[in-house]
C-alpha cells in the first residue's frame, strides 16, 4: 500500500531542501557533510530494521502522528525491539 500523503510531504520538502542544500554545501567542509550523511543513513537503517519487526500494521502509529514533524521521538515508542 502506498502512503501518498506521506510521499507528497516528502516530495514537497525535497523540492525546498534540495536547492538550499546545493547552495550551502560549498560552505560546509567535506568531512562534515560525509559525517552528516553517514548519521542519516544509519538512522534510516535502524528505523527500517525496527519497523520491519512489527508483526501487525495496526500496531503502527497513525498517519497523522507520523507526519507531524515534532513527533519523531514518539515514533520510536511504538517500535519495540525484542531480542
């Protein structure tokens, strides 16, 4: 199932952030950019691992809560990693 609303938010954000990032990248050292990229990739990988362990979709947070930018921490409360 495709989350069109979430995809639209991501697309709109990318349309704004990509040109700004391109303009400011010349002012940030290469090592800093590489470190920021590594942190973001690691965060995405961990979130993917955690969400793939959810057995049922009804345990996921509602779309409205997931889309709110200030609720990024509460998204991890739903994700319980059991070893």
